[in-house]
């Protein structure tokens, strides 16, 4: 036997439930709530019925409690404990092969893996600085910009995550495209890193050169305080870019000036061969010399733009000084004329006063 679902209505005296029919065919009414809480009771009752119909009141499966992230002492100290590993095996992989997940490596583990002193890890993972290429016995430390940092070994390169993601992708692509070439792995990594750095600096140089030409033209066409401030701000940007390009050129020139550093760059060569000088350093020398000359060209372009901005600023400053001097001379002339006029006026008033004053008073008997 099926029972009809009860219906509810709200009356003046409260909520009334009609459950079952009485003997005379009329529904039996039962008051379930009293006024003045009729509206509240009706709302609660309706919500309860809707929840039971939708199954919202049933307990669901237990949810796992989220675990807080565990931060180790090394990760807290460096903030860069996740690394992307790129190996020389990339030459045998296809473009569709899965890329390994980033690996956790603390600063101490990194130093122990390559036999590096602690100061080298601080230089690599510390605050950004000028371009740095440090050859060591088992690795080469590379620091060009935050997105171009790596520890390069004989068959593997460790790049920080997420700054080195683009670097890692470019390096994998380069290794796959040049799989048939007999270049040392560390030189391939240096080639990709220096190419990315020089390309980024060249792009910045082009943008700054265009901005410098426009700012100088506006300043010389119509000298104004806003145009002068724009040129001064641009000089700061030019100085920063010039410092980066000069630092890269100086670092590459330092390595080129010392054959032992060129030999030390080839960490994949046997240690005895590197110490005796039998290793072929011509490839490393050609590589560094190519990018040194490109960095020198960028330095020349940035210096020319900076000098143009300085000359325009000096020209406008001299023009403004000349205008100030001219205004000052005119002001002095007007001041001297006004002073002379006041002096003559005072002299004339004094003489007129003396002529108006009687020389004597006639006596009564005269």
C-alpha cells in the first residue's frame, strides 16, 4: 500500500500538514507550527524536504586531509631546489618523448655532485650579477641572467626551475638538431646559452636605440621639462643595458686571454690531457670569440645611443642656461632702470622740498 506524500500550507496560525484523508473524504489537517514563527518553520521544513529529495543530507565518502608542503632547510635557504636535468642522451631521443620531471637537489647536494665549493653555489643561486663563466675540474658554472643559469658537467646540465624552462627547451632542441656533430656536450650548452643571451641583449638594444632616437628628436624639437625627464630616464636604461653587454664582453675576453681557462672549459676531456695542453681548444676559442665580437658590437651601439642622449641633454641644458642668463640680464637691466628712476625721483623730491622751504621769517618790526 502506497501512502500519499503529505502536502503543506501556511495559514494564519502556522504551518498545517495534510497527511491522510479523513473518513468524509477531506484531508486531515494537523498544525505543525504556530505563528509568529510560521514563515521560519515553513522555510526550514521546505529546505529539509528538498535536501532529503536530492540526497544532500547523506554523508559522503571521507575526503583526504590535505598535507602541508614540507620545506627542507636547503630549499628554504636557496629557494631553488627543483632542477631540470638535460643530458647528452637528448641526441638519441625524439621530439615526442616524454620529458623528465624536475628533480630536487639542495645546494649541498649540488656542490657534492660536482665537487664545487660552497661559494660557487652561492654565486650561481644568489642575487643576479654580471655575466659569469667559471670553469672547474668537473663542471662549468654559468650565470648570464636569471633565466640562463646552469651547472654544466661532462654529460649533464642542471638548470633551475622555473627560470630555466625556456633554456632547457632550447637546449634539448639544439641537441636533437645537431645529433650528428662531434661537439662536446659542455660546448653545446655554452653555445645555446650565449646565443640566447646575445639575442636578448640585441633585442633590448634595438628597442633602446629606437626610443633614444625618438626621445632626442622630441627634446631637440621642443625642449621641455617632460622631454628632458624622458631622456634622463632613458639614460638609466641605456646604462643598465650597457653594463650587461660590457660585462659579457669582459667575461668572454677574460677566458680568451688564458689558454688554461679554455682547456678547463672542456670538462668532458680527460684531466691529464687538459693539464698537458693536448686537448683541442680551437673550437672553444672560436665559440667564445664569435660571441665576444657580437657583445662588443652591442656595446658600441649602446654607447653611441647613450652619447647621443647625453649630448642632447647637454645641448638643451646649455640652451636653458643661456635663456636663464638672458632673462637674468634683462631683469638686471630693468632693476637698474627702476633703481635709477627711484633715485632720480627721490633727488627731485628733495630739491623741490628745499626750494619750497622759506629762508627766513619776517619780524613784526620790519
